[in-house]
C-alpha cells in the first residue's frame, strides 16, 4: 500500500482525534460497567453488606466481598489464599 508523501505529512484533524478518543473512552466505559455487573452478580452488590447496628463499618471492596462470600459458603481455611 503506497501512501502519498504529502498526505502522510499532513497534520491530524483535531475533530477526528477527539472522535476516536471519545469512541475509545465510551468502549472502555461499557467494558468496565459489564465487568462491574458480572462482579456484582458473582459477589453480591456492595449494599448487601451494610453493617448492622453497633457493628464496625467496613469498606465494600472486592476483597472484603470475596471474604464474606467465602465465609457464607463455608470455604475451608486451608483453601483461602491469605497474603500477609
């Protein structure tokens, strides 16, 4: 495929660059939302783990949600990969 040297040195059109960036950003956001939906389906939504009255508040991180899920299903301690 031959490219005309004058065409190759032509500066980028800013509108085209912004359009490509916007499309890439939109695509990334769709993938992140899908990943979050799948995590919520597997580990439960963060709101499901609100502490009871008088209990310490914990952050609903993915790690905390995984630990609660393991505790809920009774996973043996020898299978847990606890990194200290």
